[in-house]
């Protein structure tokens, strides 16, 4: 009995880790995507002008399709993950819904491209062709085309199994419907055929719009070229960069959660904390950038919440770098006390302190704003930016001064640690000297990263000078620090991070 209990107890942490690292991450991502979709849908239904335009109706349609697709696939994922069975008729229904909406999004994108083609290449017929009635007809056609592949698979299944099987329980997956091996090849071939057709349509439309842009002149050329440049050169560049950064962060996070040894070390807990902070910071800043770029308004209470999150995580990264430097200082200059001071529990306490210190500047600004405006203003709509909270001119100077004060304090701490570690390196010998040299290079890396973080802390000065947030300013102030974090911390000069690079 004792042996059995021990086995069950030993297996429990593995089960908990499995839930934490897989299911919870997926649920957080799906929640974020659903939240963003709901924000955009709210803006759509608030403005009457959006509901009169074919492309915005398609846009809202893709958002609703995405939400339904995420919900259904998430249900199927959870049931598969926990080995939960369901009746086959219900499983078939969910698979049909999932498969249809899997095709709805790309087909709708293709139709939106065709709408732009008609608007630019056939402007005289655009008003007659792209009406609300035509939009509803297109949505019906999209659903019909999307349902063809799964309809073939399900029809073959219906013809091959007896009626009694539909009330039986089974683990739900699309493979359950594949009675014959050639069905999977047929389904895959249909997927590729749809992709090729849609790709050809989009390429042809792009070529035709490019030709129209070259032939056009005056205001028409300016309008046509502006539409192409705005999408290609601004929004897409930023989204590609952010996707790369998030992908790198997710790779490193995966490596961290795979190795138990990383979760017992204070510096690697700080490391994964910086990665998660970077991911959240990138997502929030990207949302605000897109909303600002397209002049999309939101309620002020929601804007204040996003600005608070953004401001806090703007300070979290450099403060965590400073804490990591102090941890290296303790490890090298006070090695006998390192085991007692730098525990996972101390790391969690430090993270709480970092969040508290990071929230001080924005708390002052928001408190002044709360004391200066009436409660009714929080339900109004506005273009979200931190300048909205600056009731008095001196507030911007105060925020900038606090930014520079934080930087000076952190820089002094890192320089002090570097000097002390250098002294220890000169006194050390043998293996101790090698270890101290590695710590010295690590502190140098953190110092370099902190200098890059200064570009983020200088953003208020630059924004005040140009009086607007430009996407190049966003890239120049954000990209260097985040990129060096991903590459630098993933390739730190000691033995453990090599496991990260091998994953």
C-alpha cells in the first residue's frame, strides 16, 4: 500500500506540470485572441458606417468565424487531451463545424481581395456589385464552398456504417471518419486545391492592382499606391517582426519548461520571467500601435488599463536585468551565501518587488488623472495613448525624469557589480577564475542590454518632439532590446544555456 501511494504521489507532479505547460498556455492564448476579436467586433457594431461597407462586413464575419473556430477546436483539444469520450453523432457535428470554419477564413480573405480589385480596377461598377445584398450572397457561397470537402467525407462515412453506431461513445477526431485510406488523401488533395486556387486569385488581383496603380495619375494614383504601401510596408513589417520575436520567446520558454533543473535556479526563473514579460509587452504595444495606426477609438477605462499594463512591463525588463546582475554578484563574490539567498522562493519575492517598483511611475500619473477628471469620462471613446493621461504639462516631464532616474540607479548597480566581479576575477585562480570570467561576461551582456533599454526610456522625449507615434519609432525603440534579449539570453556564456540552444 505504501508503495502504491508513493507511486501515485510521484505521478501527481507530472500530471500537474502537464496541465500547467500545455492546457493552460493554450487557454491563455485562446483567451487573448478571443478578447482581441471581441474588441474589434465591438468597434464594428458601434459605427454605422462599418455596417454599410462590404469589406468591413467581411472583416466582422471573419472575426466571428475565428471565434467560433477557436471555441470548437478548443473543446475538441481538451476532450482529446483528457481522453473524454462523446457520442459519435455529436462528434461528427463538431468536426463538420470545425472543418467548415477552417476553410471560411482563407476563402473570405480571397473574397476581400476580389472586392479591393473591383474597387480599384473597376471603380464605376463597385457601387453596383459590392452591395449589402451581394455581401450576404457571398457569405452563403463561402459557407457552401467550405462545406464541400467535409461533406464528401461524411457522406462516405454515412454510407459505410450502420445507424446504431451514432449513439456509441468514442474519442472525437477527424480520423474516426476515415473509413478508407484514400479518404485522407482525398481530403488533403482538396485542401491543396483550395489553397492553389485562392493563391492564384490573390496573385492575379495584386498584379492587376499594381498595373492600375502604374497607369493611374494624380489623386487616383496616390490613393491606389497608398493602399498598397500602407499594408505592405508598415503593418506587415511590424507584424512579421513581432511574430519572429514571439516565436523566439516561445522556443526558449518551451526549453525552460522541459528541463526541471532550470526551474530550480533563480537566474533562469528571472530569465523565463523576462520572456513572458516581453511577450505580453509585445502583444499590448502591438494592439495599441494598430489601433493608433487605423485611428480606432476605444473606451477610456480600457485604454487606461492597457496603458498601465504597458507602462509596468516597460520597467519590468530592465529591473529584472538588474536583479539578474545582483544574483551573479552574490554567486561570485559571496558564494557561501548564494544557496541561502538565491532560492526559487526568493525569486518569486523579487518578482513581486519588481512589479511593485515598476508600477510606481504610472500609478502617480493615473492618480493625478483620476483626481482631475469626472467619472463620466471613463465611458467615452478616445484614441488610446499615454498623452491622454497628461492633464498638466509637467506630468510628462515628471514621467521622463522618473525614467532617467530608474536608468541611472540600475546602471550604477550594474557597474558596481561589474567592478566587484572584476576584482574577484583577479584574485581567483583555476576553475574559480574560469567561472568568474563567465559571470563577468554575463554582467557585460546585461549592461549592454540595459543600454539598449535606454532607447525605450528615451521614447517619451522622442514622442514629445514629433508629437505622434510613428511605426519606425516603435521598431527602433522596441526591437533592439527585445531582439538582443532573445539572442543574448538564449546564448549566454555558461554551460546551462547550451541546453536551450540544442532544443
